[in-house]
C-alpha cells in the first residue's frame, strides 16, 4: 500500500547521489553498470517468536504468516545484501534472556537463512529491549549504516525500555535506522514501539494481516539507512498540553496513504518526527479521546531532502459537565449533544450512578450546542433539553439535571402463591400508556417495580394464565416523589378438565366453554388423542359454565353439553362418552 511512496522517491535520490560521484572522476554510468558492483545494503531483522505468535489471523497462526512473508522478502533481496537475523522467545517459556542471533550480519546465504526461519518455534516472552541491544552491538561493528527492522505482535514483557535503548544508541553515534512493524497489535498501547521507531529515525508500520505485513517490510527494506531524508515534525497540543492523535499522511501525487502513526501525549513521540522522501503531502490529524473535536487538515506540505518541516496543531476545547440526580441521588442518564443547525449528534455518553462517571465530562470544540439528558431508569425515559449551550475554550460549563420519581409496586397472587400477570400503567389524564411489564411467578419479580414521574395513573393487573384473563383495575393512583405505592391483585381460580372418549379410546374433540349467564365464549381448546392433552385442562375464574364437547372426526357431528360449576381451588373433571 505505501510501498510506492518510498520506492520511486528514494531511487531518484539514489540516482542524484550517484551523479555527484562524477566530481571525483567517477561516472554514474560506470557506477551503475552492475547491481552487484554497488556497495551492499545491510539489514538486521528482529523477529518476535514469543508464545503470542501462535495467535491466529483469519484462521492462520501469526508465526506462519510472518515466516512466509519473511521468506518471500528474503528471496527477493539482491544477492549482495548483508543480512542478520535475531529472534526472541523461541526456546524457553518465561525466560527474558531467550534472545538468539540466528544469523550474524554478513553476506546473505538465502537457503540457510530460510531454513533458520522455518525452524523457529514460538514459546516464551517478549524481551524487545534485549533484542534491540543485541542488534545495536552488531551495528557498532559495522563501518556502514545498517537498517534494523523489528517485527513484534506485542509490547515489552521483560521490563525493558526499547525506546531508551534506541535513543541512547543514536546519541552515542551508532549508525543505523530502525523501523518497527506492529503485527496485529491494534488493541494494544504501542507507544513504546512507535517511540522506538521515532528514536531510531525510522517509521512505525501497523500490519493486521499478511498483505499489510508484506507491504510494511518491503517499505522498510527499501528505505536506505545511509541517505539523508527530509522529515516532517508534527506536534499536537490541546490547552497547552501534548495531545494524543492519529496522523494520516497522503502523498498528494499518488494518493497513497501512510497510516499507523500516533503522537500520544508523551514528549518521546510528540512531536512525531517522520522521515519521508521528497514530495508533497497532505496531513490529517485526528484527535483521540476528544468527542466532538473534528480532525484538522494541512494540505500541500513540501518535504525536501535534508530539511525538517515543523507543523503544530492545537485542539483548543472546553468542557461540558452533566450531573444527573434523581430524588437527590446520582442517577443513570443518557446524554446526547447536538449541533444546533443540523441536529447532527456530536457526542453522547452516560452518567451511570458512580461519582467516577457522574458528572459526565465531555471535551468539545468551542461553539454552541443543544443538549438532551434522558433518565434511563424512569418509565417513559423523561428528558431535559437545553438549547444554545455555549462552550468556551479552556472553560467548563456545568449543568445539573434533577429528576424526580416515585415507585409503584404491582403484584399478583392467588392466595399465597405468586402468579404471572401483565401490568399496564396509563396516565389518568391522557389515557396514554406509560409503562407495562410482567410479574411472573418469582418473588424476585413479583411485585414488578416501576419508577414513575410523579403524577396520577390508572393501573390494570391482568392474570395471564387464567382463561379470559381476568384483571383488577386501580384508578387515579397518585405517585409522589420518593414515595412507594404498592398494589397487589388477588385472583382465584379453579380447574376444569374436559375430555372425550369412545369406550376406552381417547378421541380428538373440540371443547367450548361459555359463561352460563352471559353466553360469552370464555375459552376453547382440543383434547387430541394423548393422555397428556385428554382431558384438556382449563384454568377458570370460579363460576357457572356451559361446556360443549364435540368430536372432531365423528360423522354426524354429535356433541355433548354440560353445565359445570368451577369452584376456587378445586378441580372438576368431565369425560364425554361417545358411542362407537
């Protein structure tokens, strides 16, 4: 992806450097007659072979991906390249000294190097600093500049500081450039890896799959260690403090992007210094952890060899503090912040009920906003809206939102037994349904608890499993702030079992149950032909019923009618006998 940005530009720089040799009696043509006659490049690869490399990406182990990419890379290197290989974490579990120079820096022996890579077997920890120091020791012994490339899928686990190790070596005059490839580390804080790359005068590449790993390594290899480059320095601040941000550079000519660069809030990486080939670049700076703060763009940044272009981006912001309480106590509420003209959501969050998150603090760009705060645990989720809230840079706008509620407990019993019931709550004035729920049959949910805005309500508690779903209604119940009202509906029922048979054989029949006084249909069902359903069981309110039992498949459609009294707490059974 970013390979093209570097390759062409550096080759141009290389050609210009070759041409300069003519001043000393050499010609570019004679220098470039044979690639093998040119001085060889020198590179040390540091490969993570710790236990975490057994992790998978798209069903394939990371170590397998890394091996294949490295082998392809090495196969394409010039035969006069000098290469060294260091690996860590491949021999012992839990050992921070498990670092090995697999191949000393020297003329490349491709078959031997490929075999050594194949033999690596991840096991242990991630001693990045020790590995970097081992590579630096080899660089010291070289007269030429060396490119060091670290590939790691995690951060240091042995207490070292790779950034300091690289910085100290650079200050001591060790001649190298260091690039770092973070392989599948998107969810980690990789500031120490990015810091090491910056301290080494190189780049940090983020790779999440085989293709990205290949592109990152190719780009790192193609960037010479001994040619001067231009640099872009990007400092990101907010209210006078260093601020974390993501940097995205786009080559204005090719459209290729360089991703994976962050400033963090540390002076080790902020300003972020990026070595770049000559060209024109567009920079996008995306602030981290600053809701509502838009990205900044700087276009047309010209990078020239040997120069440093410095850019500073300051994200001034103000704060909006929302404290939500209910009946004097911290309460959970959702907060949505809108852009007034477009109603576009700028930021959102929740206060929860802890003093650690309530009040909820939002960092916002200076401007005017509309704010809606909605109580989560009050039925109907009442809300407070605030228009034209002005946020000023460096200042905090504090807003207290005070909700009030009362409690309604609605239960359903049959004697001492909890029964399942639906609860419906309406506003007495408007008739609008405000809330509903179920009691079920457990003391954990029966009575069902509702938090309501103070007011007057009508409540209906309806038994679910009693035929006809009888209900108890309570009108004009006043709910007051911080007070609790409890209503428990008491239901009674009996059981009617109605079956059908022909001699000893159970038969399928329809059962119709009507109220004896009103003739209203109360329930109906079928017996089928199994003992589990024949007789068919009905739970009924105590009373007098007319029961009709009608066989489903019998010719002539005969039926039998019964007058049945159902009493509370009792079971009455009727089997209708039909002739064979």
